[in-house]
């Protein structure tokens, strides 16, 4: 997997992410925090599809 960011950077990003109400509402999760890159996963649900039913 990609290189991990330092623990201090990871804590800062997680803290910011956790304060974002929309991310909690969407059940989004941080799955990777690396230098210059953050992966966010979002469960596939009908509520988050586009008008043609595609994620």
C-alpha cells in the first residue's frame, strides 16, 4: 500500500474529517492517509447515486 503520513498529520486530518457533518451523514470513512493523498470510502447506496442510478 501507499506510504503512510506521519501520525501527527493523520491525527490532524482525522480530526478535521470527523468535524464534517456531511461525511458522517454519508457514512464516509478515511481508508488511507498518505503524503499528498487521502482515500475516502463511501458505501454504495441508492441515496448517493446519480440521476441514472450509477454511483
